[in-house]
């Protein structure tokens, strides 16, 4: 052991030891402990009691609220991707061809550095039904303002719009970096063949931007599936909006663990959510690699 520590082979491990120790204490051990807790019933005050797979069986067969939150969370994640990714790509592409790129980058990074709670409160005032900014603007045109945060049919859509705004800057920065790495010679060659703006975007930009697009879609999906902080601020005291229409799986897991003290079921929720995200991510990887983006 002393010979190993004094050798050159030990130096990399000594430098890596703080990181390895941090990962073991704050990642590996909690993951393993959560797996154990998911197979028990535990209120964090008394010793855990082994129940096997009963928590998983209850959640998947006898808990309609949990199944509903899964569908709502999928809707939230897919909705943010369907709106946010094309919007960020188009804006990044347009700004990359415009002047004052530095100014644009400063403007669309504002959501990234703004506190999440502050964003939630700002949009809570924007979407308020009685005196919200959005409904006041609609009132100027004689249009009735709906209950963006009180109507079960609009609550999740409102949350999606806010989340798209929050993630827009990050996605635009990633797309801008990807666009900046594309060699201009590809565009020049396409222009010589008579390609217009749409042809350049479809047949040159999109294929060469596929790795960036894949990263944005996967990270955006994972973020959307695990997010719930915004819901706590937009719908205070409602446990997931009107009629729980905006209740996500992450928020339901939080309520189950820290309000109901059902740590076992909450841990089981986390592993079911992890399995679902993993499966969908693998499907996304396979689809994108097989040509989910037109590369011809």
C-alpha cells in the first residue's frame, strides 16, 4: 500500500479522491438507500418495515392520482419540447444571421439568471384572472380574459408557456453554439447549387445540428419530467392547481414524502419516474440516430 501511494499511479487517484468521495456520499449512497426505502413502509420517525413490492403495486394499480400525474407530467414535458425547441432553434438561427449578436445573447440569457421563485411570482401576476397583465391587454381589444391559473383546462398550458420562457435562453445558447460550429463552406456550396434560405436550413443546418438537437431534446425532456418548483409558485396552496390539473409527479412525490411522511411510496415514485425517463430517453436516442432529423 505504501509503495502504491508513493508511485506515480497513485497521483491521479489522490486528485480524484475528493470527487469520488463526494459522489459516493451524495449520489451513490442516497440512490441505494432510496431503493431500499422503496421496498419498505417508513415515516422517517420509526424504523422502516419491509413490505417488498407493495408500494409499486399500490402506485401502479390502486393510486389513480399517481397515474394521472404521470400523464400530466408527460404532457408537460412533451409540450415544452414541442413549443420550446423549434422556437429556440428558429430564434437562434435568425439571430446568428443578424447584427449585434452579443446584445441578443445578453437578452435571451436573462431567464437563465433570474430566480425561479421570482419568475413564478412575475407570471402569477401576468396570468391573474381579475387584474393580470395578460387579461388587461386582452380587455383592450374587447376580449374576455380567461382564468389562466384557475381553469383546469388552461392551468397546465400556462405552466408550459412559463417553462418555455425559462428554458428558451439556455436552448438558444446551445443552438447558437452548434450553429457557430458549422463551417460556412457548406452554405457556400449549397448556395452555388441554387439553394434558398429554407433549403439551407433544412438540408444543411438541421443535419449538421443533429448532435446539438439531440442534446437539447433529451436534457429538456429530463428537466420537464422532474420539474415541480414552478408549480408550487404559480398555484400556491392548491396542491397542483385547480382540480390538480397541474399536479406533476415530482410535486406529488414531494407531497407524499414531506407532507404525508410516506417515504417508502415516495421512493417508489422516484424509481418509477426514473424508469419512465430512461425508457423514453433511449427511444429518443434510437429515433434521432436513425434519422429523426432529416439528413438527406
